[in-house]
């Protein structure tokens, strides 16, 4: 049997094994990203040697790109305007102020610690490690003891900041000499990746949502095919954008917004009486699960992406660690995240424990992994050092955020309960709306 067949068998075995113990593991500090990353190291070059980037680059890149596309689409699809209005100062400040400051802080801090990288390579590192992934600290944003404002704010931030970091990533990559993207020039990249991709995503998502509403209203589409339609819209946004050398990720992210907004425009669709009589089995269900299949597939592919990450990025990095890389990774998870969060939440009235809790739970996950692999595909000159830094930072995040989520959620929830008893009108008591719709924490 060829190596790729054995690799496929190993991936299947890991997936099946985790599935069998998933409920039991959910009650422990051992998260899905931990399990899949650890198993990835075991089947990678420093383990069994079944999967490596030199021989399996094509399938690896396809897997992680599809995973991020679905995550971007489904997360954007679930965001509603009221998610930003209800207690909206929190996600608004985290995204509008905190995210640019985080990119800038990551850029500047890398300069003295990582000599040998150019100005734009340092900027790329800041953009790659800015997005957060709530799935790595799932309990921290799902524990009911944590106030809804905080849970909702972190969920909305995680669902949107990977898409918002994309333009920075694309433009920094275009400004870096020696890459495939830079050959087109910054103006061409801006036009194709930002303008055309955004317009295409709006058109595909808006028309797709309208068509689905139109079909549902007549009872012409079954529940299973309604969910499959979501996958088709996501693919229809991504693939043509890549074909005209734009950004498939930006197109998919924007399409998700437009698709969700179009579906919600007239509220839940109800089939007319005559349509229901002719095809009662096809009438929409009371509880709409339109994005269910896409979300479950995104969750599965995201988990497999962590397995790939352990094999092709983290495993080889463990053989070539440097103290500067470890120091930068630690600072990236602390100073680079927590200081911008503190500045963005200044004068909001939130207590120090709340600001610290929000600042700590900014895990680095899927988006950083995919962006890192794209740097390899783009032949970025400093990709070896960049790849090691990204791998160590994400690995530390998987471990530290995963292990601390249960404990800190419990301690912060206990503080909040006592503080609420002493002061009945806390700023943290404002309503949050991160619980309705799809939550990124499912990953």
C-alpha cells in the first residue's frame, strides 16, 4: 500500500477514535484540537512518517482551504445586526480597535525578536496570528456562569476577526517581493482580491439566499437539499473568485453575510397552504437548520486541519526550536493580545477581571494554520522561520487555552456572581446575544 493510503487510514482511525470518546472527553480539559494535533505529530515526519508537506502538499492545502472556507461562510452567515447592537460595544471595540492594534503589536514585537525577517514578513506574521478561534477554549465562551455579554462578545469576535484579518494578510502578501501574489502588484491585488471578490461574494450570497427563500416558500425543497444548497453557495462564492485570481476566502466570507441577511429578510419562510397540501413533506420545519450540514462539515474539517497542523507544521518544528521563537509565541498569546484588548475596552466600565478574561481568551487556531500554509504555497522568502513561529504559537494556544478554559471560566463565573450580589448594576450585566444561531465554539 502507498504512503497516502496508510495516511488516509491513520486519519480515519484518529477520527473514529475521537468520535467514540467525544462525549467523555468533553467533560475534561482535553479538547479536540489537543487530540488531533497530538495524533498529527504521531503520524507526521517525526513519528510514523505517513504525512508530510513535501509529498502531500496538494491534499493538505485543499483540506485546510475547504475547512476555512466553510468556517468563514457559516460564521458570517450566523451573524445578525443585533449581535453587534446588543451590548455591541464589546465586539465592536474588539474588532474595530483591538484587531488592528493586535496586528500592529505583533508586527512591532517581532522586529527585535526575529532578526532576518523583512518589514513585510514581520507584518504578515502580525496578521497571521491576529485572528482568534473560540473553539480552542470552548468552555470559556459556553459556560453559563460567564455573563452573556462576555460570552456573546467573544463568540462574535471569533466569528468575524478571521475574515477581517484577510484584507491585511492579502495586502501585506502583495507588498512582499518574491511571492506569486506580489507579481501582480498591490493595485491589482486590491482590485481583484478586495473589490471584485467582495462584489462577487455579495452577489452569490444575496442571490443564493433569495433563491432559497423563494423555493422554501413554495415547499419545493426538502430539508436535506436545503442544507446541501448552503454548501453549493459557499463553493459558488469561493471557486470563481480563485479562478479570476481574487480571494476565495474573502468572497466566501462576504457571501456568508449576504446569504444570512437574505434568508432573514422576510423571517422564517412558510409554505403556502396549496403548496403544503401538494407536498407536505417538503414544507419548512418549524426549527430551521439550514446551515446544519455545512456547520458539521466545517467542524469535522477543522478538526482534521489540526491533525494536519500537527503533522506538517508542528512536528518538524519541534526538531528546530529557538528561544526567540518560544518567547515570541508566549508574548503573542499575552502582551500582543491582552494589551490591545485592554486599550480597546478602556472607559467601558468593565471590571479588571472581565478585561483580563477577555484578553486571555483569544486563542490562535484554524485561521492562523491556514494562513501559515498559504505562506508556504506563496513561496514567502522567510517561510521557514515564519512557519516555526506560527506552529509554536498555535500549539501553545491549543495547550494553554484548552487547559485553562474550564478552571478560569469557573473562577471568573464565581467572581461575577459575587460582584453581581454586591453591585446589582454591573456593566457586565448588559445583554449579550452570542447564544442564538451558530456559535464558533462548536469547533
